[in-house]
């Protein structure tokens, strides 16, 4: 059995400005992401075993999936089949993100290749008065949400609880919780997607 040792991963699995136009410059300036220290980067995929932005080992450029496949039990313990489940991102928002919600894994509308996507947020940097939107305000009804969506003027965000955040704050984003990240927030986002399935994110329109 190969001897296990800590692995350093490359830090260049980042999204393009076209994909995440709301990104700020903190990931490039303070966390050495990308070649340009002034680059606007919305997401850095720190641990990814999928095909979209896969993690690679620093120095050898070998994909982390191949390293694990050579000794799955050694790296993953007694349940090596769950190798694709965990995705860890760093997010940096310079503008408000869309209001999103994730379904429950047992939602009857999900296809056989779809799942929910429970996630959490750990705040690592903030600007003054940085905030997240997390859950509905007390008394909000379905009719209120439908009316705000029908207006199409961004008033939906006013129906959500605004929580001002500081470094070290942690949030569990359960299925069924509407949420959005506000400007000036940098966070780590671990999320779980069932193996061989596509984790769904619904956005309010």
C-alpha cells in the first residue's frame, strides 16, 4: 500500500469573469488566486473531484481523482465510493448574488440523476456592513413572493432577512432555505452532492 502524505493542490481552478461577473478582487490580492493580482474572481474551487474544475496536485499536475483512485481506501476510509461527493469553494462577492434555494434530496420532482445540494458558509473576510440574505422575514407569504417576482424590480430581496456578518461567522444552508450573498463577503463554501448526480440550485426569477 502506498505511503500517504499531505498533498498540496494547485490554486488556479477559478471561474472566469464571464461566468461570475459579481466577483471581487480579494481572492487574487489576498489569496494568490490567478496570475493577475487585480483579477476579478468570483469562485476558486479548492477541492473538486468532478470534471468541471478538477483539483490537481501542485508540482506534478496530476489530477486528485487519479491519486485517490490509486488508493481509495487509504485516502477516503471505509467508504471509498463517495469520492465525488464533496466540493469546497472560496467565494468572493463584489455585488449581490441571485436569490437561490436548494431542494430536498427526496423531492418528488427530482430526476433520477439529480439531488439536493446542502452547503455551509464560513466567512473569512468582509467589507464594512457586509451582509447575507438568509430565510424569509417573519410573515412573508407565497403571495408576497409571487408579487415581488412579478414586479421584477429586485424587491424580492426585501422579503429576506438581512444578516450582517463578521469573520468567523458560520451558516448551515439547509434545503428549502432561500439565500443570497451580499457584496463585500468572502467565504468558504463546502457543499455535498450525491455521487453520480447533479446537485440542483433553483434561482428566483
